[in-house]
C-alpha cells in the first residue's frame, strides 16, 4: 500500500515538473517575440506633416535609439500630398510588453528628447501638430519573431511597402488564420518568392479585431503586381488554401500602399 502511494507521489511530481517545463518553454519562446506598435498620425495639412516629421526625425527616433530600440520605420501613403487627410505611420519594435509600457516615462526622463522635441511636445492647443493619433499593438508571429530589414535597391519614394490587415469573422477563425501563416506554412511561400516581409503580427489591441497584419515590400508597383500574381498561382498556396480546415478564416482584407521616409530605419 505504501509502495503504491509513493509511486503515485512520484508520478504526480513528474507530471508537475513536466507542466512547469512546458510553461517555461512556452514563455521562453514568447519572450523572443517582439511587440510592435503601429502609430498613425492623422494630419490636416502640410504644416502639421512637417511638424510631425521634424519631431520624429530629431527627437522621437533618436530617443528610441538611445533606449536600444532600433529599426523604427516611418512611412507615408502613396499620394499623401494630394490626400484629403494626410497620414504618417510609425512602426516601433519592442523587445517585450514591459519595455513598451514604460516607454512614455522613459521619454519624459530624457532631457535630450524633451529639448529636441520641444516644438511638438509643447505645441499650443490652438495649433496642435496633428488631428488625432491611432495606435495598434501587435505580437510578432512565432515563425517571424522580429523585424526583417528588406533588401531593396530602389530609392525610398519608388518603393512600395504594403501594410495588409486580414480580419476574421470570429476569434477562433482568427487563430486558425494565424496558424495557417505559421504552420501551413504560408510564411514559407512569401520567403520563397522574396516578398521581403518586414513583420508579421496578430493584433492585441486595435480598431479591427480580430485581425492580423503584415508588411511585404517591393521595389515598385510593377514588382508588387508580378509577385502577387506568382503567389496566387503557387502550387503550395493552392494546396493549403483549398484545405477544409483553413476555410472561411478571413472575412475582410485591407491594404495600404506606403513608402518609407528618407529618415526611416526600415
């Protein structure tokens, strides 16, 4: 009787140890995945656009670099100059959620940042530097845990950076689409065709949840059209997209054509 009890105790200990190892392994895998913020400035005119440009170039990005946050991307929509509402997109990668949550306090403690960004930070309520700011928070995919710098040779204004969002009808189907990217794996097809994808991430907080977002990049629009045509005709894509388990996991696709600013890290 005692022997059986001891065996049960050992078995329970082994089970608990196994569960702890599994939790540690999952945490270790997650800890290497970046947190991304996509910050979108909504602007009404060229004056505001110049103010935000100057702030990002002279104050915000240098401050992030001092904090060890590298590869900050700044992008503008193609045709921004003629748009009714101008926009600037800022993609910032963080090592973890804790780093992101402490960012504002660290910026407020940075005297150089406060000095370099004074015109923007202390702008009058009568002349704000923007209309609104939108913010989207994402966690990087397991199979693409960090920013990938694109290998492109064209000047920034000729490049096409395509920010894409896939909305799903339910959270379960959203997880299914994320699985399709990581483990079908859809990502491998993008890699094979040289889509130069900067990041993949599922949205933790944003206006169109449940959704995922990613950013392929191209030398120009002609290259973009050619590669998407090749993707649609790829045998591996046709195979996985026809699988029963991956049906109906996307209800809406949005995409925005952007180009990097001359001071963007990406």
